C-alpha cells in the first residue's frame, strides 16, 4: 500500500528540529549509512537462509 506521506515527512513529524531524534536521524542519513546497513542486513539474512537450506 502506498502512503500518502513521504518517509521524510513522517520523520519530520516525530523529530523536533535540533532535537535528539533529529540528530540520530541525521547520522543515519549521512553518507547513506542507513541504506548501507539495511543492505548488509539483507545480504546476511539471505546468505544465512541459503546456508541453512543446504544444512550448513
């Protein structure tokens, strides 16, 4: 299902400008850190699933 509001707009609703949540989100946004972390997580999950299916 498509959202009527973008992820960035949702983040702005929960993160106070200059606040702690916004600061943490800035770290995740910096240099695509969150995207890299999610990609690494998905690769590890895929690889573990493949290993388990082979009985490793």
